């Protein structure tokens, strides 16, 4: 029976298999009413799978689901929604060409007069009441198309849509991935307001500092199993990291001071279009020196990907030029740039970094097909390629250490370590690293950071793109902030504040008053 002390959600012994892979292994999970419960773990630990089971996207192979103390079986998300559950995915499920109001009421449109027409007045009234109750500044933009509003507001629309459907339990899957620091703080306030009103929240994240800041309770999964549940007040990031990866993890990397050398890479009035012919990089100038990490921060989708593709030879310039070691490389192909000494860690390891159906020996050859000792220009030297793969696996601690295993069988962290090793072992002059730690566990993050700084210490130039501000601060010597295809500023990562960075990421150059106001 349901009562004031009955958990909002209780999962008992949940097991979910996909063929031979056990994604969730006898997992227990309890979400108390009016609390924020963070679910953390490394990539592939089973966090999202467990919540997809709760939300009716998957049926568990074993175990029971209880909502408000009652056993439930969900065959679809619609049944979960009807039971008061709502899940907001990392990639928003909004229709860009529809208005905010149309998205909020989609599938639950109020009708009037018995004629089946949407009662827009009733919809506006109900949405306005929800906005007033939760402090959402959404009702003023109800007639705006979703494609014309920012990602922070889009996320509020998702939450509002879930409230409109009557949800009491919210599952937020990596909700801060595309937000500025100010938008993250705003999200925290919204979450606190929701729980004060009696709602309950599951907060999926791999960012331990976010879990510590926002959650009341934290559950850690590792390899599909529950390692433990702890109160935020009684734990530390260090303890959580140890639970996640099974060993101690160093969070602080030391970026030792040094003087960078000559300019290795430079871009002059760089202009780049996307696949539709729309300009995404609008006349950018920058340079990267020998032994320097030049970082580019910003909310994703502001031209960073197109800039990286232009530098690495994956996209043709619409204007300007790129110089490498004093030579105009704008006309050169990707292959020629690899041979010139430009290594590339792509942002999507599955689409660009690996062939998942190949083993590690075959993947070690990628980018090396024309280089000695792996090729004499006509024939491939497979023994040399195998030796190269084995050396990467040993040096970069890829687990399991079997080069004959298919790439798809490795965890995200081990896939990423293999890519990093392959690119670094090219003996490059320049490393272009796009989101090098995306979706990997804290132990792999630690390792990749150390390797990037080791390359810097050896005089290699690094162009680093990431949406993680803490990563950019730790690794960058200079930090550019990109907004709508342009740099709003280039700042010192050791002195700039999060408030200032947030304003720059939103396209504003902060003055002292702005920074003080935003930091309060």
C-alpha cells in the first residue's frame, strides 16, 4: 500500500541481458519521495539501461518494478507515463519545426466544444499555471519555434512537457551535456523546486562534481552491478571514483609552466560551411605553438566540429587558409596531413575512430597504411602492424589485452585509450583532440589527460576541443571560447571565472559587473 514513507520507485533484482552481454545484473534501486537520486558509473556501467527498464523501453529478464508501492509491468513508455513517470533524454525529443506550445501538448491536446479542435486557450492557461508554479520563463515563448530557442530553454520545455503529462517521477539522462555553466545552475534550481513540490528525480551523470552538488543520494554502478548507495553528505568524489573504477583515481593533473616555442599551426580568416552550405565558422584567426595546448570551449554546435574537420582535412575550406609549420596545407588531403605529422582524436570514436567489426590489429593500421614500417608503398607488413597494436595495448593499458578481439567488444574507455595510443604513436607534431574523454570513465579520463600533458612536455602542439570546462581549465595554456562560428574571446584558463566563461559561451563579453552578478 502507498503511504508517505513508501518509495516513489523501487527496483528489485533487475537483470537485463542483450545476448551474452549482461547490462544489469541483479540491481536493486530505491528512489525516495521528494529526493534527487544520482545514478553514476562509467560508460557502459548500465545506468541508462536500468532507467530504460523502468521507463518501459526494455522489459527486464528478471526482477520487479514497484511504483508507489504497487508492482508494475510496463510494455511501453506510454504505460510508464500513465503511471506518473517521465524520462528526459540527453538528446531532446522535441519537434524543431513546431512551437513550444505545440511540443508541450503534443499527444495530450485539450479539446473543446466536442468537435475535436485543440483548445489553445485552455492549453495556455494550464501551461501558464505550471510556469508560475515552478518559476519557468517559458510561457512568454510559447509561440516560438523550438529551433529558434536556446538549448537551456529547450530543456525546460522538455521538463514542462513532462509535468504537463502529470509526471511525479523524473529521469534526467545526462541533462547538463549541452548547457552553459549558468544554465546548469538554473537546472539545479529547477530540480530543487521540483523536489520541494514533492516530485522525485533520478539524475544520470558521469560527472561526480554534479552528483555531489545536486543529489541527496548517489548510487554507483560498475559493470552492470550495483556497488553501493551513499548519502552525498557522507561521501567524497575520491570515494565515488574508487567505487566506479575499483581503484584510486587522481583528479588533479599538473600542467607545469613552460614557454611555448614557434607557431606550428595557424588559421587566417578561416571560413567553413556545413553540409548544407551554411557558414559555421565565420572568419576565425588563431595559432598554436610548439609545446602548447590551445583549447576551444563552447556549447556544442557552435562551429567547433567544422573547424576541427577543416584543420584535419576532412572538410574543404570556404575561405581563408590553414598553415602548418609555415606551409599552406589548405589544399592537402587528410592522408597528406597525416603524413605531414597531424594526428587526430575524433569526437565520435565509433563513426570516425574505429571500425567496430575489425580487431585491434586491423584498427591499428588505420592512418598508417602508407607509413613505414607498415607499408613499403605497395604491400602491407602485417607482422609490423601486429607488433604496433600489441605495443599500444601494453603502453596504454587497454583491457582486455587481446589484439585479436573485435573493437566493438571493448568498453568505451578502452576503445578511446586505443585510439589515443594509435594517434600518439604516430610521433606527431600536432595533435587535434576533439572531446578526447567523451563518454569514458574517470580512470580513463585521468590517463588521457596525463598522456596529453606528456605530449605537451615533449614539445608537441595540441589543439583541444571539449565541452567540459574543468577539462579545458586543467589542460589548456590558452582558451578560446566559440559562439556561433566566432571566437568571443581568448582567455587565460587560470584566471577566468566560470561566470565569465558562461557569458562568453552565450555570446556575451562580460564586464566586471556582469561577472559579479552572474557569480552570485
